C-alpha cells in the first residue's frame, strides 16, 4: 500500500489524536496542527521523521498556507473546531467558518486527493422531522452557534469541488473526550456532587471506531456525506450507570431524573444505512469496554471543563 502524507487539523483533540496514532502505526507521515484551545499537548505523539507538529490557528491563513506549502499533503483530516463556549460566536465563526475555508482553499491549491470533514448531528436541529434521521433530512442548524458554523463549513466544502467525505456524527466519546455528558458525569461524581439525567436517548459511539473508519476514507473508500452512527440509541441513564460502574463507587449515587425541556430532543438518531453500504460492517465497541478507558484517562489527566455545544441553564451547572 502506498503510504500517505496526512495533514490533521485539531491534532491534539480527541478525534485528531486518535487518527494520527493509527496513521503513524501503519507508516503514514503526519503533520498535525493545533492551537490548544481545547486540545492537549499530552495527546501528541513525539515528533519524528514521520510526525511533525505546528502550533497555530487555522483562522490564520498565512499559517495554514505555510503548513500546506511545506508539507504538500495527500489527504486532509479536518477535525479542528471551536465549541468551548456556546456564547462565543466570534470564535466559532473564525475557527469553524473562516478557518475551515482557509483549510479548504489551501487543499484546493495543494491538489489533495481527499478531504475528510466532521459535522455535528445538530445540523438537523433539535426537533428532527424523522427518526432515525436520513441523509435527505433538511439542514436546520439554528439551534446553536456551533451547529451554524459547522454547517456553513460543510456547505463550503460541498461547493469546493474537492473529493471529500463528511461524517455527520453521533455522540463520539471515549478517552480524551472533553465535552458533553461523559466528562461532566465524571467530574461531578468525583467531587461528590449529584448528577441529573433527562429522559433523552442518544447514540454514543467510541472514538476509536470512528478513527478506524476515517482511515478507510483516507484510503479512498466512500465519497460524499455519511452518518457515523451505530443506528441505535440508549438512555442517558445508561451512560451514567456505565460511568458509575467504571468509577467503582462504593454506593450508587442516585441521579436526579428530569423531564425533557421544551427545547430538548428526545432522541437524535442518525440512519447509518449508506455508511454500512459503502464501508461495510462496522463493529461498534460497547460502552462497557470503552467507558473504563475514558475514566482511566480522566483520572490521569483530569477534565478541561464542562463544555457543551448547547447552552446550559445556570441550575444545570450547579
């Protein structure tokens, strides 16, 4: 197999760092970019003949163009995204829209073979018209700055003429996950605080399973838009119970059960049928196997913060 030169944005983040490790393990050459807004230095492999890293923001067109010009990648895996503060529209627009446009434009200039992008399921809104959600469902990202900006970038990618794969994601979790309910449950349980769960259901998939599928896309499998989803959702309570089990707490801390709010989605379940048709069977790792890996990671490195793509009411933060 011909080895690839792969440029990964967001290389110190959850998805980017897992993809980089798999690429390096099979002998590909990788250039990672990150500005450490949410990525962590400990996620980066040591620099070597096959791994280089440049610190900087993709919102800086000169930084992006220099990286592309020096490295001349075959494939771009674009995981970098702003999501830290749902009220920080400027950062979301700069990173997710302007930054993505910089990366897309540089990819066109470099004549890359393939561009891989990651989109949020929130692009369909929090009140989808169908369950499971098919790829023909209209985009309706007005629920958050993150969804709006990620969808704008996907639209530019579709406009670009590049050969691309975009994965619209279920809830991707595991070690190095710094947003959503998993790190929130861990940090609150660790600190002896009570958690709450709603009646919502979500599809939680392991980041390592996504990374393996990204490898296949980098090698040329598939084309266009896909849902990365197991096709099954579980109650948030089940994720909570998995965290409690992995933390080996002496007594079961009963969570506060809350009804769905008027703006909450009971379920955001993506239809993965096109993914399975084009990529074949994907063996999804069960929660019982990967939640302990995430808990071990948090115990060693801690959590960065209780980030979420949607607004949290003040009462929910306490």
